[in-house]
C-alpha cells in the first residue's frame, strides 16, 4: 500500500471520530410523529408524516434500522417526506430529533412495498401567473475552496497549472454563478507566514494573506475568514497535524497570543480593505470541525475557550464585525455552542455547520429555544459525499442531489456552500487522474461537471418563484419554477434519489413527465429544453468514450472543452399556451424548460 493510500485509509477511519463528549441536552420533549403514510410506487415507497413541534429533523427506520447510506454523515432528513428507493417490502417508522443528542419516540410502524409498473406517469403543473415569493438562492452567498495559498502554486497536476486554474475556477463561480464569498481552510498556516516567534516574541506578517485576498477581491469575491489552523510557533503540540500539507490542529500554547494574532489580523484587514467593506461583506468563522479529533487535538472545553477568545478578539476591532461557528462536522456541537455562549456571553452572529450526502437539517427551532430567532444559519460545507475519491458526485447523480438540497434549503437557510469549486485540491494528495471522485464542481482543466451545470440552471431561474406542483407516481421527481421581469419562464424538473447504490441509474425510476403550463397569454413562445443525464451535459461520459485514461493528452483537452456544453434535449420549437409538454426523465436526470415570448 502506498503512502497516499495509507493516508486515505487512515482519513476514512478517523473522519467519523469525535474528539470528546461535548454534550448539551435540549430542554424539549418531542412527541412521536403522527399520521405516517406509506405510498408505494414504481421502484419506491414514499413516506409522509405530520410535523413535530421543536424538531430539527427526522430519523427514518426501515425494519428497525436507521435508513442510511455508506457515505452520508447525518441520516436524518429535514422535512416530513422521504422517498425510499431500491428496496423490497419493509416496515417503516419515524422519530423526530431536537438536537444530535435528543431523539423522540418512534411512531407506530407501517408496512409497504414498491410496485412494478411500466413507464409510470408524473404530471407537473406550473401556474405562471401565481408568484409565491422572491426566489431564494442559498447557493449564491458562499462557495468552498482548497486553502487559498494553493492559488500561489506554480506546480502542475495532469499537466495543468494549479494556481492559475484554481484562481480561474473561483473567478468562474463569481462571474457565471454570481457567488459572493469563498470559504477556505488554513489562512493561518505557516505557508502564508502569518506568525513566528523571534527571541520568544511574536512577529506577525500578513503580506501573503494580502496576496491571496487581493486576488479574489480583484474579481469580486470576498472571503469568509476561517480562522485556522495553528501556526507552528504558537501550537501547544505542533506534531498534531492533518492533511498532506501538515496543518497543525493543536490548541494554542498561549491563548493571549492567539487572541493577539486574531486581533492583529482582523485590524489589518479592516485597515487594508476598509471598515465598511469588511463589516458589510466579510465574516470570521472559528476553526474547522473541532468536533472531530482529526481537526482538533484539544478537548471540547479548550475549543469553547478558543471560541470565546477569538470572538472577543474580532469584536475588539469593531463590534459590528461578524463572527460565528462552530463550523462543525455532521451538525455536531451546534446545541453545545449555543448553550456555551448563553453562559459565556460570547458573540455569535451566525451558526455554521456541515453535512454531506443529505439535505441540511433545520436548526431554526433550536435557535428559537435559545432566544436567537433570526440568527443566520450557514452550511459552510455541503456536498454529495464527505469522502475523498468517491465518484458519485462526478456524474448526473451529483446534479440531482445538488438541486434537491438547494430547493430544500431555500427560504430557511442563508447559505448552503458547496464544497468545493475546483478539483485542484490536495488535502489527501493531489488528483491522481481527471475523474477521481473529487469534490469540485469543476475538474482539473476547469471542465464543468453535471453538478456545475445544475447550479447554473438554478441560477438561470428568474427572481419570481412560481406556484408548481407534482402529482402521479412522483417518487424522486421535483420541480422549481420562476419567471423573469421580461416574462421568460424557467421550469427545472429533476428526478433523483438519495440511494447512492443507484447513482448510475435505475430504469424502474424513469418517469414520463407531462408539464402543464398555465397562466400565460395565448401568444407564441420559443421553447428550449436543456438536459443533464448520462447522455447529455455529462463530461465524465465524454471522457469515458475517449478511453478514460488517467489524463488527457493535449489534443484531447481541446476535444473535451468542445464537448463540455449544456446540451439541448430536443431542438427549440414554438409553443402557444396553454401548453402541454411531455418527455421521459431518467433517474438521475434534470430537464430545464425555458419559454421566451416571441416578438
């Protein structure tokens, strides 16, 4: 086994281990969910139940065992609906959760089994005259990135320039998706030289921080300043490290000097970029995933001390600067931090946590219990998998997953930050080949994956969300519709599942969709129908057809770039409302239908 393989194995073994027993139990009594219904359909069973007051999510049990995927860190779902695919007859029960440590009683079980059916039908109805709200866009506030010093690298991966392509990937997220901020690890690591001790005295140097922040600011991105990791000269135990670049995960040897460093950095950023700029557009997040021992070698109590010292240091520069956390893995330590700051009085301007492989939970009831209604909730890492080198996100499964999560988050979460923008990423070693299961929306070479195209289609929706409903043998079919001020109508319809074993498709989940568009004037419209599936807008499939070697040769890069387009499912045509449009939609698959009034 190579060193890299050993590192990957060790990472996977450690990633789920907590670094301590930080527990805070919510003072809330949960009841069992009422009204559990199990509706069988072709290839699935759809469960629905009544909401439980105080719940942040729900656990679903199948035959007495939690419904989980091998690569999902939190199996609980945020809403009162779950579509179970790829299973046989089963008994189902549901329980509400108030925190990650508090689960209510399970309801009485119900039994159901999927049906066998040929070409099951789904009807999607959109009322273009019924605006429900301004379309929420939880993807726009934040994107994740590899540590920003990687932009300074002159090395090559797959023959491609690391620093230039990572920079261009972030520029693409800003210019094509409209993302406002970027969050990355390790701004305090020694490769940027922010802290050293000379004759026992601290020396601060923010020149390289300026270089990376100037770069992203030049094309309109602002940083979410994740205050991590520990400079070597400030670490209590510099031998405690993570990642291939050896980030130090130790608590500080001197909390006063840590606070001085945070204060000095914050003051420097305010002076360099402007007080109003940093107050209005930046934020400071304390550490990264301290609830995992792989990221924090101290105790929970030491982390909460670090949080208080850090928050005080940021606020000492200006009380309106935003600071928050716990920036935790798998929803961990949210309740614990809320309880802690209730007692300590430390500032908490936003709550941040992470999850992978599922839609994010709904922490609003917990904030209400703590008297913090309206506090922004930021998911500063999110994606189809927490596991490096897992391929499920590279194809169209990643596209349907992304849309499912974004629509679930819309209106209840202020930021859902996809982790990350680019496959130029080196936590467990640099990419070994073009399609290696990287976290990025963009490959090495900045080819757009289906996930990127899904996000671009969501961004293409207009500002006025429209009333839309789905009926029939729905399964994993969802719809999101909106209109522009000029009358253009966009309808996103996708067919997905959370079952990772079906990431390459499941014929029994294919649906025949009939889209009915109402509320439009009886005038001619141009209809465009764009598609993401295995055969459309799927650069991974294009590369496989070219031989699927580790890396493209020079001329193959040109071929891939030419093939990397958002493809039409059918030629554009003219329709006159009331319009009914019928098409087959595989699982996984995404259709975007856009209607533009003809002059």
